[in-house]
C-alpha cells in the first residue's frame, strides 16, 4: 500500500484533505489532528504510538499542505 501510493503520488504536492480523501480516515495519531497518520505493516513493530509502523503525513498547520512523510519507528 505505502510503496504503490508513494509511486503514484508526490505527497508533498497534496493537502491533508487530499491525503485523507485518498487513504480514508486516519487510523493513528501523531501529536496533532492536522497530521494524518496510518498504522501499516506488521503488528510486531511497536512504538509509543501503537502497534505497527505509523505512516505520518506532516502537514503545515497554516496551509494544510504536506511538508514531509515518514514512518515511526524508522523503516530499516
């Protein structure tokens, strides 16, 4: 899911609303409701945010544009 999405879309060209329209309601939380976040991958991976990798779309709070995309914890 993540690889095909990132091949098809340049996340930093999208807004928070566009990400949510494409991926649905966020399934995780990353410090603010303005950052869409989704749990992906195996549940055997854990972090302070929950089970699975948290796929985070860091959005600029004033423009709602995505600034960067990353995983917590980092994918090795």
